[in-house]
């Protein structure tokens, strides 16, 4: 196994001078060196072959002992020095101070076909940032992160990737429901991959300590490697840097709203500087369309991170990033202008995204109203978001009476469709049909366009849980099946029709299916 190692983060930014693996506050440094814990009996459960190829691995490497050793943390790749990154963050709206990679250990960066990739192990043992944690991860959360990051990639949503899922062979103690019933679970390690794992929180850490020298170092480093078009460091390039991050963050959130993804823990330490979906914890997928839904039991009181609030929270987080970058610009106005534009840009992009879900190519004044009325209808009774939009593409322009029948499968309880609800829907279908008359596309052309943005298959919460339950009994076949299914989320897959179905009733209130804690 030969990789083209090309380290930059830990060669261009300062390391902590303390090299011990003790929990502490780390000052004047972007990271601390730390080696992964040696797992007792590592076992490879799955590998993402496409990603492996993208980072320069060969098919035969994936079977090798070297691969197992390096990506389980058993051995360190020659001439590399693993490290944990220092960052801070706002959690659930409150300043939390230093956080850092408490259970992620960066191995190295590679350069392949001119693309830079940082590789890190999640769950490979404690680091100076572990605080009260053990630095480990359990199979349940690792499997969820592994499958979902790759699924999001294939959905076209900006995301960190996942190269491999391994069992460590060690047992990990977790109180899954935080109810005093701790139990041992299988330990696991995911190798995550992204151009960089720098978060908003990395900038917040230095700014909070008034460490302007390192704030500037980190910003210059990030711009030169990941936003090279912005040019040399200057006040204006720092402002443009913030603008670019704002745009990417907005695009990411619009994608989440398009596919019905709820991140669940949008703390500023979980916001990537590249606008990538990062840190898959208690995330979830909308089944019934619901702006108020969150999968995260820790957030059930305030529902801060509910589906409909994600665009606002992204903005809130960007305000924190603006505060952190402010010392480099020393003027609030440029930041305020960008933040003010966010709202306008969100309205424009969100409308464009919703039009695409409805197969509308043109823009007309009545579109906003049509979309709002659709959202009202979707909330009348529990309506599966994925099934609704997918089925809607089968509508024929001439035949609007059929609308309700076409999307019937999306309703959780067909009995809930009272006469008055049916009338509201019919009226909407009527408006939609009239709106379609203004379009040039044929029914079939519209269907093709709609099916390219409305996925047929997403990782429904219960699907991941079924795979977890099987994996806990040493049956790993579903990991493979779901991985392959989710590689082509927009395709019709006749053999996989069973996964194009509403959440089964047994999963409605089952832990892991409708609600998740942060325990992982
Ligand atoms: P998260 O909610 O997963 O984004 O994590 C928030 C912070 O807690 C980060 O600094 C993590 O590194 C840290 N953390 C989460 N779980 C553990 C764990 N098991 N051991 C050590 N640190 C952890
Ligand atoms: Mg995190």
C-alpha cells in the first residue's frame, strides 16, 4: 500500500509543545500530536471502493494487512505523525470553550490527481481534547456515520466522506438513553476523509483567546489551500473568505432541505469551513414532512436544530464565525453586509430548489404561493416527503384529477384524508396543473428532471437501525446492501422496491428509528 503523503496542516501550523497524551487546555497551537490506541482485534466491515480509488489506493490494497493496520490505528503509516485538532465552539447556543478532536485522530493528508484529502480515524482512542470521554465510538453510531456520509455524497450533498468501517474488537461502555442503564457495546472505527476537517470552531478558539497571530496563521493557511482563488492574505481576501464560506454553508443547507436531512447537532464545532456536512451524530431523515422535527432527544425541549430551523441556525453560526474573523478585518460593515445578504440569497435559492422539486423550469410570480400552499397541504396529515415528491413526477398535465391517487402511497394513514383535506389537495393539484401549462417540457421530460433532484432512496432512520441490529448479531450483509442501494439514490432499482416504503409502524417510537441521543 503506497500513498502519496502530502502533509500541510501539521507542517505549516504550530503543534502543542506538550507531546504527552494527557487531557488539558492546549494553547498557541493548532493541534496536538497523539497516536491512535491499538485495537485488540480489528476487523474490516466495509470499505468505500470509489473513495479508496480517489485517494490513490488500489483494489488489492484494500485486502492487505497494511490497510487493516493503518485504518484501524494499529500501525502508523511510515513518516507520518498523527494529531488531534484544536477547536472550540458554541453548543446549543452557548459558548463551550475548548473542545477539539476528543475522539478523532488525523493520520495524514494525501495528494492524488491534484486533490488533497485529509484522513482521520474517529473512535481511535483518547486525545488531549477528550475531556471526560474515552475517545472511542460504538458500532451503532459508526455504522450510521459511515453509511450516511457516503449516501449524502451520492445524493450530491456536500459532505465529509467515509473510507472504511472497522470493528476494534474492544468493548465500549455507553449509557445510550442517559437513563442509568449503561451497557457494553461493540467498539468501531471509521476513517473519515475530507479536503480538510477545519471547522468554524478552529477560528473561534484563537479568537476567544485573542491569539491573533494564530488566528491569522490558520486563516492564511485555509485560504491558500482551500480558497486559493481569493489570492494573497489581505483585509479584502479575509472578507471574501467569509463570503465564500457563507455561500457554501447556505448551499449545503439548501441541499439538506431538498432531501429532508436533519443534522441534529448544528453546533459551531460541527460546521465545516468548506460547507461540508460533518459529524454525523443523532441526525435523521424526514419521513412525515414536518418543519418542527428533530431526531435529537437532547434537543427535544427547544428543538433548536429542527428541520425548519436549519437555515436560521446556519446563519447564527455564521455570525459566530464573523465574530471570530473580525479581528483580522477590524470593521463590522463588510461582515454585516454578507450576513444580511444571506437571508435574500436563502429566499432565492430555496425558491429555486423547491421549483426544481416540482419540475418547474421557469420562474413565475405565483410560484412562491404555490410552494407555500403545498407545504400547508403536506402538513395536513402525515405525508412522507420522499415518497410524495418521487410519486409526484408521474403526474400528467392533462389529468389533474389523478393527483391525489398518484401520491396516495405517501400518506401514512389514508383514512386521515377527510373530505375537506381532499378538497384542499385537489385545489392545490389544480393550481399546480395550471402552472405546469406554462412550462415547455413534456410530462416525461419533467419526470426525468424531477427524479434527478427528488431521491427515490434515502437512509431512513429505521433502515440504519435494522442494519445496526443485524450487525450487533454479526450479520453485516445489510451494510453492503444499503451501501449499494444508496450509491444510486435517484435510480429506479426494481430489486430494491422494498426500501421505497414508508417507515413501518413498529419503528415510529423505537429508539434509533425516530429518536437518538448524542451517546455514541
Ligand atoms: P460531537 O457532539 O460528537 O460533535 O462532540 C462534541 C465534542 O465532544 C467534541 O470535542 C468531541 O471530540 C467530544 N467527544 C464526543 N464524544 C467523545 C468521546 N467518546 N470521547 C472523547 N471526546 C468525545
Ligand atoms: Mg463534533
